[in-house]
């Protein structure tokens, strides 16, 4: 990874876009990368559209502004595509990963994506229901992000995430286990065009 990589996460309040961006940043930092992770706040309420961002590089990051031209966009809630332009500013050779049961080709048509932008899909909602017990698509989408980009070593990221989750959910090992299973399933089930 020679260049600065910028990632934009789209979700709704309560789906974990901010948490996923932070988990990703922590794993990147622990792998020796320079990182930034920050949310964009608007009217904070459950269900409201939210965005979070990551920057990472092998060199110190001197940029301190919003992410306007992401290399990667991760969409936790497919209904956002009706009200938010999730493709806005994506680089010509960028990547879009969407939580949906639809195929990448269907999404590409629906969002009128042309050129070299690559689209990947994952039914993260179903994965999270089956592994965590409720619809929280953030950790499955983290697994998909790692598979699609190869930015971080999967096993190292999984181990780092496990440590963070064990701290947060000390008395709930089933939540830790469910999230780790969700990440692994997503890593294996993400679909490309």
C-alpha cells in the first residue's frame, strides 16, 4: 500500500458504521499503518443516515479534512441508496461494497455505475441475524472490506477485533463469538461482479 487509502462508511444510526470504522482503524494501527478514523455527525437518532471515514497509509497522514474522493465505499443499509448518493466522489478505479442480497451486476445497474468502479455485495443482514442473533451488519461488512481490498491481513485483523470485542463484551462471550463468525462468513461469502 504505497498511497493513502480513504474509506467512506454509510449506514443508519444504530447499525455500527462508526464502530466498524474504529475497529478497522485499530486493526490497521496495530498492523503498523498510520490511520485516521472519524464520523460525520448530523441529526443523531436511531435510523438517521450517518457516515464514518477511515484513512490509512504506510506514511504519516498530514491531511486533516473530510473524505471527498474515497477509494472504497461500504454501505451497511441498502435503503440508503434511495436517498444518499453513495457513489459520490468515488475514484474511477474505486470499490463499492453493499449489504444486499442482490448481485453486484444488479446494483451496478440500479446505481448506474459505469467505468472501472468495482461493485461487491454481501447479505450482511442475514449473516448477522444468523451469527449474532440480530441485524447489526457492521462486523460482516468489515470482513467483506478486508477480503475485497486486501488492505490488512485477515487473521491479524480478526485477532485484533477479537481482543477489542472481548474488552467491550467481557460478560457476553456469545456476542464476541457471533461477531467473529460473522466476519469470517462475510470474508468467504462476499460476491464480486
